[in-house]
C-alpha cells in the first residue's frame, strides 16, 4: 500500500513535535520545572539511573542503616509530611534517644548549597553521614554499616546492578542515597498551577490577599519559587534552655552567626509541622504570631530582613495561612514513586 507524500509529511511533523514536547531528562525521575533556577547539585559526579534511584529508595526506608536496625531515614522523614518529622518536636533515634532539632523537610534538595539547620554539610552526598553516625540518631559507623551491607546478598546484587560492583563501599552507598533524595522535587501545588495558569490554580480572594501579604512580609527570606533564600538567619526565637543550641555558630565559630539557622522551604508547610529548628510551634498561627510580636530591641544579630514586626489584622493572618496552604503538593506527598518499596 502506498502512503501519499502529504500523509508521510504530516506524520513526520507530528513525530517531531511530540519528540520536542517530551522533556529530554525524563530518563531520570529528577527534572527542573519550567521557570526554576538551575540546580546546585552536580549530576556529572553522580550520573542518574533508575537502578541507583531504586537502590537509594530501598536504603532510605531500610532500618539496616542504624546500629541496631531499628531506625531508618524514613523514621524521621515521612513522605506524607513532606519528608519531615511530625510526631515529635525533635528527632528520635536508637534506644529512644532524643536529638536537639526537628527533622528538616527533604524537599527540592538539588537547589540547596548546604544541609542541616546549621549548614554543617555542603554536599548532598555527604549529608547522610551525620544522621547515620550521630549517637542520638542512627548511632552507627560507616565501617559497621558497610560490613552489614556486604553481608547481605540482596544488597550486593542491587549494588552490582547499579554500579557493576558487588563490593559495597561508602562512596556508592552515599551516592545511591543522594540519587533518591535529589529526586524529591515538589512543584505541583495549587500555587504552581496558579503561576502556570493551569486548571486547578484559581485562587480565592482570601488566597490572593494572602499572596499579597506574603510577598510584602515574607518573601525576602522565602523567595519564590523555592520559598527559601538558602541563607541562615536569627529570626528572633529565644533560646531553649533545654538545648542551648547556638545554630550556625557551632559550625563557623563566628559570633555574628549565633542563633542563626537555615531558612527552610515553605513548600508543603501545611504538613511539615512542628515548626522552627526545635519544633516549638505546632500551628502556623503560632509562627505568624511570633513574627508579629518580635521585640526588635531584645534580639541581637536579628536577621536584617526583619526590620519590623508583621503588622497585620487577625483576618489578614487567616489570609496568609490560606495562601501558605496553596503550597501543598498532594501529588508529591502521595507519589508512589517515592513511597516505601514493597518489592
């Protein structure tokens, strides 16, 4: 059967259009949403593959990483809460030990330059070392963990599939974990649909008022579209005497860094409670009231972006919360690709 030139031409054009519409990086789960800045993470040093991602996903949910095989990464980073910790104000580790900080949400990590509340790690592949080896978290050592993994036939097989090497070492272990966590991209909230003018992105009057308030009072630190400026700030919290946490100062030993903590992303903030580095606030209304009642004369090294308290009415506070709820990305929170691997 002969195909006319016109039909063939139309088919070729159609195929070319479809090819152009398919993102070139969809061979990986990670991708950069349109209009977002370039990620900070260097993928050339950890080439992505689905096998590495699946290996990292299995490791993330496996308590084998802890000394006594009772605590996994997911124990403190629950998917339904934006990969944060909601049931305690601070993280809990092996033997019921408590940490001193609330577990940060693991969202859009590819754009981060530093990790943890104090920025003590500047490479995503190194980030997992701290919780694995911290005595109040997983309480393990890398040597002991590598020995456990090398004694596990299933893991030796998975590492061979991912790295063509059945001898497991810490380098590939950390790269596998990073292959999973770097893929945790949240970009499909109601806010995102509003920005992209998509169906489901129509804001109510209250949400529009909240967006205006947010851009007036909050956006200096929580820049769109990632809703953080990746810096460290003293936001006026009085020190908790139970922890005496000096924040960034513990890393830099610079006096001006005292009580400064990382500015977290606000994405999925509806579900990432409790709030602040020590989890002292359970409700967003408490957070807003904190900023509304700051005494500028009492706080040293206060973040320069906080020039005055947030002066808004009670109804405006509700509008602001309504906007913050538009940052909830249910597609991310319930994405089975990121869930516990049952296989």
